């Protein structure tokens, strides 16, 4: 306002001087009068300015300060009412912090008033307000301490009986002070108005000068509007920059999460692996056994939390990809049973899967995400159930597969059941303290079920248990094959049983390319339990040199290494002519990373942290040709089986005819069954070349369909002809 007044005065003087000089020749007699009137006008304007400054600098400032005090007082009481309805401890702590901030703002505003010139009435009103605040503040502090200790009922009583009345009296005192300030401001404004009228009356005869002033003010307004336009464009530009920076920050967050995932998973591989190895040996005393169990359990829990955060981040960013394929239903549920049954046994719970046959042998879905949903639901059921059972009912309705996960756990109250699928939500803070968890599992499961084209719902009774219902599509029902019983060869086994049964059957020379010493030691320890020989390279460049100078049946290749990473190394190895399996060891199990592995020339991948069951299964899978050949040789030498081998050879021509007929009729299911049986029987009866050819045909069928199979069929014909000759 001062700057505008100075500009106005300057313009007035300039206009007056121009007016005088323009009239000096013809109206010299009026010169003295013009100067006198102009001087009087300027003096009046200065007096008016003093009055306005008094209104602005004193009265308005005090009114604003009183309003700030009243606003912060109201916010404090509103926050207190909100706090008695907050369950989450973090939100409660944030609200408590807000109480302190509002108190600081309240006293800052009060200090502003005290630093101005006050009359006696104002001082008295300020003193009354201070006394009321002195009563209210201890009560509000008492409420804060009580509710932060979790005593919600007592806090609510304090709020109702003490805090609210004290707050009301405080607001009344501030209202009196506010009205007094308003009255003073009105009086000052009235005085200013009277002074203004006087000044305007004195300036009537100077209409020309007034007109010039109006032009000046108009010019100022135009200039101001122009400046506002420039500022608006600048603001829009800043918003665009902020949006661009936000997008860059989001990309940086994704990159950070990916890098942190790798950095955390790599040491977790060693932590979980060595702790499981200690448990596997069974030579620990009770104290060490408990410590090893704690390390293993904590490591796996940390891995689970990392996976949940990454999945939630991907879903939020819309980057989670679903990859549907034909999925063996009973194999997936068998894996689920193996994982959950051990947890249930530890808590003395019954875990069971009930099948309502007929059920499809295969369903068209994303097996990884479906298994993730079921694991989340079952883990939750076991975690929140102290006694009783966790049951999975599997049934079908038209083309929809229905999973019901029923537990006898703590249940969910009606007031919270609608929030159960919200992120970071649990029954209450005591549930979090008692059972732990991020509160993301059910939210992720709900979002994943929708990604799969299905739905996830819940019914529950407090202290009685819960029933989660997952519905997914089986795909085209006409293409599904339904069974009325569990497949005969389905066997529920633990990782330990698998290792005991299969690890000593794995043979071959393996090259491990890994720079992390702990992971080197762990993988070497796992491989030493087999009949394999291991060689170690500390980076990709050393691995390439070793492959060029030595023989290996299989390569295990870490993706991120110094000097030369896994991608570059495998490209050079493949370029050199190496055709044996190369398995990627990666902490980045995203679809894009897996696709990069396959594109570079990797045969398969194993995700870190390494699961020993998956590790041994992968070795057996890619070294099984050697095992089958050794086994076949022993069968050839066993005379008691020679007749069976002869009968098998006699059936080969008929089997070939059936295979050709299946191709001509486009019966992919029958063709897959024939090739699968032929692959298994060939190895059993000393015909490894039949097994290898059938395996390639089966793989081709599963990945590329029937169209590219004729060349391989001719190869199978020639093999059968040679064997039958």
C-alpha cells in the first residue's frame, strides 16, 4: 500500500507540475491558488494515509492474529475428537504431533498481539484469554498422554467432561477479544472514511488532476494484470517441470526398488541358505537350533516383505504383467499343500484340501500369481488361527474355479470387514502387534484376483473364523479335460524328502560364475551333496575363458558381476558353440528380466534367494539325460528286463501311427500324452535316443504347436526303424 501511495503521489505531483507549466502563460494569476490547493490536498492525503496505515498495521494485524488463535484452538479440539476414532498407531502419532503444532501456532499468534500497542481494555481481554488457555492446555495435554497410552475410553471421557468445556470458555474469551478488535477497526475505518470525504471535497475542483490520477491507476492495473499473466505462465511452466520431475522421481523409485531388491536378496541368499543348511544337518544343540530357526524364519519373512512391497509398487504403477498359460491344477495345489502343511503342523492345526470332483486337470491362468494369492490367503489363515483347522474347498461352477479358504481363527468384526482389502489394513493395532505383517497381503491378493479376471471376497464372524472365496476362470471349458480323482503320481513331499531322494542321482561337471563369496560357499555346499563336480569363476570373463578351455555339462551364471556381467558372458559362451544348459541366478525375477535371460541364451533361471528344492529340481531337470543314459545302460545289462524291452520295441511302430494320426486330427492332448509316455518309457528300456527325440517333440508342441513338428517326426521314424531292424 505504501508503494502504491508513493507512486500515486509522484504521479499527482508530476501531473500538477505539467498542468501548471502548461497554464503558466495564460493563467499566471491562478498559479498561487493551484499551488495552495494542491498543497492542502497532499497534506490531506498524507493524513488519510496515516489513518489507513493504522487500520492495516495495527487493527487488521490484531484481528488476523486473533482469528489465527481461534482457528488453531478449533483445530486442536477437532483433532482430539478425531484421535479417539483412530486405530492405526502411526496416524495417532501424526495427529498427536498436529496437536503440538497447533499449540505453537496459537502462542505465536498471541505473541504477535502482545508485541503491538494495546489499550487497557485489550490488555484485560488478553489476560482473560490467557487464563482460559492456561486451564485448557493442561487438560488437552492430559488427554494426549491418555490416548497415546491406548486408554481410548478414559480419553473420550476427559474430552467430553473437561477438554470441551474448557475449550468452549477459551473460544468465548477469544470471541470477546475478536469483537473488541472488530469494533476498534470499524471506528478507525469510520475515521478514515470521514477524512476521505473531506479530502475528496477539497479535490473536486481539481477534476483534471483526478482524471490524470485515474489514468495512472488504470495504467498500474494494466501493468499488474500483465505481470499476473506472466506469473501465471511461469506458474504453469513450474507445474509442468514439477510433473516432469515427479515422473522422473517415479522412474527413479522403480529403479531404486529393483536395485535394492537385488542388493537385499543377494545377502539373503546366504543368510537363508546357510541357516537352512545348519537345520538340515540336525547336529545343533537346543540353543543353536532355536537361533538357526530364528535366522531362517526372519530371513524368509524379510524376503516376503520385500516381495509384497515390490508387488504393491508394480500394481500401483500399473506395471504388473499377467502371463496366462495352461496350468496343472493338482500340481499347483500339491506345492501349496507342501508349503502350508509344515506351518500348520508347527501350530498343531489341521490343514486339508477338499476336492469336489470332477475338476479340470489344467486351467488357463497365471500360475505364479494364482499360487501367490492362495499362499497369501493360507498363510494368513494359519497365522490368525490358534487352534482348529484351515481347510481349502476346491469346486467348479460352469467355467469358474472356486477356492474357499476356511479357518477357525480370530475372525473379523463387522465394522472392519469392509476395510480388510485396503492397503496396510489389519483388524486393529493389537492385531499388528500380536501377529505382525505389513497389511499388504490381502490388498495385493484382491488386486491380483481382479488382474486374473476373477474376484476375492470374505465372510467372517469375530472369534469364530473367516471364509475367503477366490473365483478364477478355468479358460475355455470345451478345451478342459476333467478328472474324477487325484492323479496317481501326485505325491506331497517336502524339500528335505526331495533332496534325500534325488540329490545323489544328480551327476555332471558344473561351472559356477558368481562373485559373492557367501553364495559361492552356499552353492558349493549344495552341489557337494550330489555326485557333481563344481568349478568356480569369480566373474563373467573368467567363466568365458574356462568354458573355452574345459568341459562342463551345465553352467550356473549370476546376472550381476564385476568385469563382465552374466548377459554379456552367456552371449560370448553361446557364440563359441557351447550348447549345454546355462541357468541364470538372478534376484530380479521380473518378466522383463526373465525375458532378457532367455533372449541372451540362458536355458532356465533360478530366483534368489535360492530354494534348495527348486535348485536340486533344476539340476535334475537339466542333467537328467545323463542320468537316464546311465540307467538305461544298466537296464540293457539286466537280462530279466530284456523281454520287456523287446515288447516295447515291438509297440513302437503302432505308437508312431498313433502320433501321426493325432497330428493329422489336431488332437494336441492325445499327442502330448503319447509323447510324454514315450519319453519316459524310452529311457526305462535302454533307448535314450527315443527319449531325447520325444522330449524335443513334447517341448515343441508345448511352445510352438503342431505346425513345426514334421521334421522331428521324420527323425523319430528313422530312430524307430533303426531300433526295430
